[in-house]
């Protein structure tokens, strides 16, 4: 990864599946949405794996066990074992185990995946603030009720060390965007009168550390749909990233991305893993990619030419990111995005 501020998407002459040894794949919004596989995901990942790329599935969702996730992926036609799945529950359990005695009680407000991960680290999950926990941890659980959130708030109010698997405010589901674990963390924060938990999941370093420890990746490529978790996590870990536009990030949000949210590559979906990435080149105050030329002029982004819409988006990224420098581009992008059909 380039240590300088990224001004434009990178080019790659080889398919990304050949240029990198391990794909660190987010799940929700990348491989599946709710109970269905995203279009082209299974075929693309199968092709990448058959070509020698190691596939590792890295998720901030702490509700399910690695075995449950592996079973779902295998059901889609992607043979997967639990060792191929790394969760934020595993990362936060390791983080807690480094700060409390072995065998300590932990108030666990989350799903089965969190409870299993805590037990694997020699910790005893409990349900009540009155069980004298050494820590309280929150992880996503779609069945979570008021009483369990209240127990977390009671413990945090008493000064019990507070942890969270992740703080994603939203999660993509088949019917739309739903509240994520971060929204539930905010509920406890409000009830407890403030404070912040130690967070293990993406984009924080504990998740990247957990992933590297479990996969042994030498040249990983992070693949995700979120700028503030997947792409920022890659930036924090100083590795390259591929943003796919099958989840929550919109083209307008990509153009406005600050440096820590700028991916090395961008693709419509996981088919981008199998293809070279076209170069974006400077052109007399603007930038070219494919048949498109983009620039910032008069406080707005503009684009001319024709060709693949994604090439136009890449050129616009270069123009926007260069104009923004170390900040976020505030130029109007509406007409330019309409011009490329985005």
C-alpha cells in the first residue's frame, strides 16, 4: 500500500486474484445480503480460489459462530471450513482475555458467536450485571431485547470495563438497511451517561491482528462494501483494498471519501477480483480512465467522454480526491454521476 495520501485509484495489470495471495472478504453486502448470495459472488470466488487465491471471510457480525457462517457459505456452493471465517467476536474475546484474569466472568450481550468466542478464550460468559463480571461486551444479536441492553447499561454505570465487537451503525439485509451493533452500543452509552467501549472489530487494529494471526496472509487484499469499516480497516492495517458497490457505499460517498476511506481499487461486484484494474492517468489538469476524462471546475465535478461507467467513476475519484487533498471533496458531483449513469 502507498504510504502517501491516495489521490487516485490504483491500476493493476494482472487480475487481482493473481496479484494478491489472500482475499480478506467482508460478508454482508459483499458475498451475501441476508439469506441470499449476491449476484456473481459465488462464481467469482470459486474462480479465484481455483486459481490459487486463499479466501478468508472476515466479518464484524459477532452473532454467529464461524461454523454457522461456514455452513451458510458452503450452502451457497462455496466449500468453507470454520478456520476460514474470522469474526469480530473472536477479536474482542482475545482483546478481553488480555486484560482480565483467566476464567473471569464476562457479561455477554450478544449472540451465540460471542459466547462461543469467549469460552474459547477461557472466559465465562454471564447474563447479569449482578454476576460480578470483570468486563461487559456487546456483539450484534438480532434477537436482543431491552432487558439485556439494560444489564449492559447497569454494568457500565458501575465502572465495569466495556468492550464492543464492533460499532457498525447499520447492517445490509435483504429488505434494506437495518440497525447494526453500533446503534445498540449507542443505546447503552445513552443509558450509562456517556463513555466509550474498547472496540475490536473493523476498522480497529485488533480485528486486523486477529485476521493475520489466523490466516497467515503475506499479501492480502481487503474486499468490502463499507468505507468506514472495511476500507478504513485496510488503511489502518496498511494493506490494499477493493471496494465493491453491492452494499451500503454509494458512488457519491466514494467521491467524498477522506484519505482513510479511499480504496486502492473499485468494482461493481466480485467479478472485479478476476480482472485487471485500468490505470487512471493525469491529463492537463484532469484525469483519464478508459474513454472518460474528469476534472473539478467551477466548484463542480465534470466528466466527458464515453465508455464503461466504472471507468468514469474511477476518473471522477481521481479528480475529487486530488482536489480534496487531505480532506473530503465538497464539489458538486450530481451532474457528473448522472453523466456516467450512476
